[in-house]
C-alpha cells in the first residue's frame, strides 16, 4: 500500500495540462472582478465598499473560478456582472445632472517626469498573486481540476502560467529602480549589493529545502530539481541582472531577452543529447540533480527582462522619448513635434500595451504553430517565455482599458482594499501562503477530502490571508524581503 507522501506525489505527477484558451477564460475572472468593483465603486460615489463585498469579488470569485465553476466560467462571470451592472444603472438613473457644460480641454503643457502608482498595475499584480496563492493549496485537493496543475514536461496549465507571471510582474516593478537612476559603481560593488538583497530569498529557499527534506513533505522533483526551488530562482535573478545592466545601456532589454531565449532554444531543438540529458539523465551529481532549476533560470531571466521593458512605458506620469522599447526619462516638449522614429516609439501606457500585445500575440501564435516542441515550463523554453509575456501584456491592456473606461486616471489613486493590501506585502504573503499550505497538508489527507471539506478549508485559508494582508496594510506595516 502506498504511503500518503507517495500518493500525494502521484497526485501531481505526469500531468499534461489544458488549453491556453481555457486558461485565458478562467483567469479572466480576475478582470471581471476588477470591472465589477469599479462599477460598484462608481455607484457608491467613490466611497469605500463594504469589506465583505470586496472579499467576495477579489478572493471568493477567484477561488470559485478554479474549483466549483472551473467548467462554467460564463455562468460565474454572469452572476458577478449582472447584479453589479444593475446597481450601476440604478445609480446612474437616479443621479441628478447638475451641469450640462462640457469640461474644458486642458491645455497641453510640459510636465516633469515622475514615477507614479497606477491602480490597474496594482490590480493586475494583486489578482495574479491571489490566484497563485489559492492555486498552490487548491492543487492538493480533488476539487481542483488536474488540468490546472503543473504539467510534467510539455503542455500548458494555470499553475505553469502563474510562476512565469510572478517573475514578469517582479520585472515590471523592478524597472522603477532603473528609471530612478542608472547603475553606479563597479560591477563588483553592484554584485555585493545584489547578493545582500537576494540573501533573504536565498535563505527562504534553503529553509524550504530543509523542511521538505526533513518533514516527509511531498516532492515533485521534475519541477525544479532535487534541491532547487522557486525561491532560489527569485534569489538569483538580481545577481544575474548585475551583468546584464551594462549591456542593456546599449541594447534594449527585450532584444537581450529574445537573444538568450533563442540561443537556449536553439540548443534544445538542435541537440538531442542536451534534451535527453534534461529529461532522462540520472541525478548522480549536484548539477544533474538540479538541471530543471538551472536551465529554466535562463527562460525566467528572459521573462524578467520583458517585464522590465514593459515597465518603461507604464510607470511614468508622462510619455518619454522612445519609451516603447527602452529606459528613457526625456519628456516630450509640446512646443516641438516629434518626427521620425521617436514619433512611433514614444507612447502612452494603453498605446504601448496595444502595440506590444499585437506583436507578442502574433509572435506567440507563429511559435506555437511552427515550433517543433510544445510549451515547457519545466525547461522555460522559447514557447513558454513568449506565451507568458504575451499573456501578461494582453491582460495588462485590459486592466488599463478598464481604468480608462472609469476615468481612474482623472481621480485620486483608488483600489480595492484587499488588492492594495495584497500588493503592499506581496512576497511576504506569498511566503505565508507557502507555510500555510505546508501546515494544512500535514494536518490531514487533503487528497481524500470531499468537495465540501475542500471548499470550507480553502475559504478559511483565503480569509486568513486576506485578514493578515489587510491588518498589515491598515497598520502601515510593509515588509520587504
């Protein structure tokens, strides 16, 4: 008879995933939640919504999308949208029109470049993080469809997308530092600084390794390797970027990302021995034991660089020259019209997102159609990196469009408390979700749970994370790892 550990490992092993179309539909519930919150916020006169409504929209709806309503997202979206639309229409129909004068068009003037917080970016990051935190525990219950769990080698799944999106969003945020100042000092000094900033993540990775090995916790070796884990990948990213930053002063980061992805992918496609090593080689030394983590790190670096490149045209308050593809803080002089190349590569956020969405989705479709291999999160190959990047840019486009629709650019910074709280301590809450997942798994046999017990446990888990995040936010406690 198999041990419980072996049964749990079998439960998440050998999976082949689902379709990209279904993944897009399921994750679109996060967009629907943000849209519905804006509807209710507008109907409420921009006053704070009830915290239980907030929790229901931004936590429970996402939980239901990956469990009970996983096969009926249209019904879930309808149940969310219709009541919110009715309230919005009722509010609009009862609102008195105080003035019919058209607002005066503001006169264009030069503004200093500033890095500003934007609601749709925080909403995008928080929605992604909430889905990730929910999935890492839900995957251990039968109520979570197996097609959403991480695939063994080839294929696409919700959780495969989640880890890549986490890296992309970290790259997006890290571009803020690049736009504030250029790298200073020698490479050695910057390397020491990167090691210091990564030390806490590396420690978390080593602690996770220790507890997994010593508490008989289930392992999925082909995910990252015997000793490697996601925290170690995150820890090494800033260190690798120290060597990329000098090169990125002359070559756009997206070009570097494409180059390293293509070189790595060329090796995967054209060297059968390399692919055989990655899939079948014995784990008889430290290098071969952790080959998935080591080589997938190349793909995650590319995703991180794509995230940084995206931040260049999203984070500023005004467009800067050539921000579509490079770091720039030179603002537009409204007394002088842009000409030539600068005219087409100096963009506002929504324009930039639309342009890159079109390019990346086209590229993604071409790669998926003609590439000899399928998407592989295990190796983070070219199809995987482009899929992750195109998905994130496309979804950011919709988030940005929602903000435009409701005029959030003209209002003060306004965001659901649950999303703002999650965004404020994202990495700490991700760590807490990992610890909570471990404790729940060691408390009872999750794979034998009924749907009722599973859903009850998941709702309590979601409420716990939402409560902790809100308390930290309300008390202005922000922990940086």
